C-alpha cells in the first residue's frame, strides 16, 4: 500500500484583505455618527435604517478584520489545519447579523406605515447622499477581495446593503420633498430590507456549504474521478472526498487501485499534478493500493465504491 501527500499554500492575499478592511472600517465609522445624528434630526426611518446598517458594517468589518488576522496564525497540535476557518465563521456571523438587521427594519417600517410621521426631507437627502458616496468608495475598496474570500464577501454585502439603504433614503427623501409622500420613507426601508435578506441568504448558504464540507460548486466530482481513473497504471479511483478548508483552499483525499508493478511515487506525483492543474486542488492526500492491500480497504469492498 502506498500513500502520498502534497500541499501547496495558496497565494497569500491576507495582507491586501487586511488593508481593504481597515480602510473601509475607518471610512464607515467616520460617517456613522453623521448619519445617526442626521436621522434623528430629520426623523427619517430610512436614514436611521441606513445608520443601523452602517453600525452593523463597522462591527462586521471589525469581525472580518479580526478573522483575517486569526487565519494567519500557525497550526497547533490541537488545530492541525490552523485557524483558516475563522474567516468562514466570521462570514456566517455576518450573514446572520444581516438577517437580524433586515428583520428589525421591516418590523419598524410596518409600524410606521400605520402612523406616518413628518420628515425633514432636505436634511434626509443631504445626509443620505454623503452616505452613498462613502459606501461607493468602500465598495470599490472591498471589491478586489470579495471574489475569492467569503469573509471579505460578507463585509462587502454589508456595505452593499448600506449602499442600497442610501439610495432608498435619497429616493424616499425626494418623493417626500416633491410630493409630500411620507409613506415613501417606510416603503423604501422595506424594499432595502428585502434586498438585504436576499444577499444574506446567499452568503449563509455558501458558508454552510463550507462548514458541511460540501464539494466546491466549481468542481464536478465525477469529472475528477474520471481524470484520476484514466492515469497510467490506475485501475480505478474510489473513496474520493473534496471539500474547502476556507475560501479558495480546497482539499482532496482519494484511493487509487493500481496495477502490480506501478511505481507508486510516480503515480502519486501525477495524481497530485492532475488535481492541481485541472481542478485547482493544491492540497491532496493519495492512497495507492495494489494486491493484498485492496482486500483490506473497506471503501474498495463497501457500498460507497465508485469506479471511473
């Protein structure tokens, strides 16, 4: 029986993500106070909802920044994979927080629909416009890290929710200013909350997939099985498992039944190269089985056997 194990550390993007998160958090915290005061003075629920988003943004960005820092800590004897999952946990918490914030906004908006209140529309529009500018800058800052990191994507979605809040507050303020439609304020809040719910659910679904060790969406398990099963000297591939440790860091383990006389080291090298080059899996553990070793392998003889 032969075993092979290779790993390749993914490119270190943590430094760039830390810079993005710090910059976005600083800008958000600076404008939060202005928007909160403006919401109170103008009596605008949409503006206060946007300020609530900004407050949750500061917390979310701080959580994400902490998680990025923790993820770089070295592995220990108790945590042999290190602390990479800290980023996934932060994304999960951010998604749950978005759901809670959206629920509170909808609840408050429904109450206000029954008794519309007067709103200082000019102040509301001015403050919301400033918030929109800050949010657009933050979106630009975080955009570079959201594609390959669920933690940064969670922070990005928080800021996106804020951006929608600013747009909604501006729109509601203009309707109140031009037509006196005070009901536009709570209606805008509900629309914003619905969009936030949609984004939050997508984030939660992706983080739960990682925590449940699901096969990454861009990888076809059968395609991987076929690629490994057609390597020279391989009779079949089985007991294949693929999951993500964190965003962009995928892991695979597999058993390969090989013909007698097949050089194990060469086979392991080719299998790892196939996983890396074709499927971007840079951390793999390969078990090669020949002769008697196949008889003692439970997956070889059990119901989970999958031949290529």
